[in-house]
C-alpha cells in the first residue's frame, strides 16, 4: 500500500508556525524548505491581511500562494488575485457606529493596509516585525484621524473589520446584529477581539480555491492549525492536523494531533508525511 503524501500543505501562522514567543524556529523553516524541495506547495492560511501574512510566510521559507483574511482573499505569492470576496462597506459603517457608541477600539483592513485611529497590540506587533524586514515587504498599517473616511475611500477593497475588546453588553448587541445581517460573518473568541468579514468564506473555502488554482485534489492537501477559525480547513483537507496546543474544536476536526507550537509540531508533521516522497 502506497503511503499518503501531500501535494499541498496549508499552514496557519499564530499558534502554529509561530511559537509562543511569536518566532519561527529553524526546524520549522527547514521542514518547509524540505517540503518545497520535494515539489510540495506550502502556503500560509491566515486571518491576517496580505502583507501581514506574506511577511511571516517569507521568513518561514514559503513562496507559492497566500490565503488571507480568513479565506476572503486568495492570491499568488506576488499578490495577483485568485479569489476575493470583499466586505460590504455599509456593514463597516454600522460596525463603526457600534464601536463609537460603546467606545471600543477597531481596525479596518482595506487595500492591504491596516487603518486605525491609534496604536494598539496589532500595530505594535507589526512595528516589531517590520524592524527586521526589507521595506518592500513591510506589514502595512496607517494611523488616521477619521475611520469613516477610510471606509468610504476603500469601499470596494475592504477585507475585514476588527473590534477590540468586547465586554458582555456590547457582545450581546453585536451577536444580535450578526443574526440580522446574513451577509456578515465573524471570527474570533468574542471576548478579547472579533473580526467581521463577508459571509460564505472561511479558511476552508480559501484553501479549496488555492488547491483549485494549482490543480490539486483536496484529498492530497494537508492543513495544519490550532484555532477555531482553522476548523473548516482541517475538515476539507485530506489530512487535517491540529497542533498540540490547539483548541478542542480544532482537535476534534483533525485527523492527527501534532506536538505543540513550542515543540516544533509543524516540522514534526511535515517530516512525518514528506518522508513518503523520499523513500
């Protein structure tokens, strides 16, 4: 019996290829490079925007295609669109009003820029990351005086809208809003933050579009993740692998459990399956 081997490997970033110190270990990068040397496509599958995803994927040794925005945007490595479903700007304006009413922070991801009113944990992380990257692959973010103008000027290029934090009372209001707006979907734990984007897309649909672009059957795809937003891609892949540090929902959806992100779990999982290509 021939051992199963992947033709495409999709990797989540945070909590998967990035360890708890938000670093990519030499072992992880080496395993990714080894897989690509065997002719296997290795792509990031992230909730981040394009530049925020590619910057990390580049450090990890990837270079094939990119799934970002939780599947709302799939591109080639150089940014040409393979698939896109942008967010309704009217929904963004509603969400902005919601944030203003409850005095909540927010980030707008549009036209591959993170727009925000003031520094926050995401911009602080991108600032640290950019310090070690060439300018042409920086994670793009911009502080602006007026979020409403940014929404209107980027109306047809909005990837997602992020809200943080989300205390009990506004959380229940947002959940009611989601029920009344079927064209809007959410990702996140609904406590520390939530990301809103177009409905009908997730990491599973994004991964399917990427596999179709490469002409690869989903039965020959391996997906690795740790979070609730990874569940769909773990289910659609021929081999769904959850990290040892994954949430219960991800582990339940997976075919195999890998060591944690602090134990080079991605490297272990890749080498376990690509060995079938080398025997």
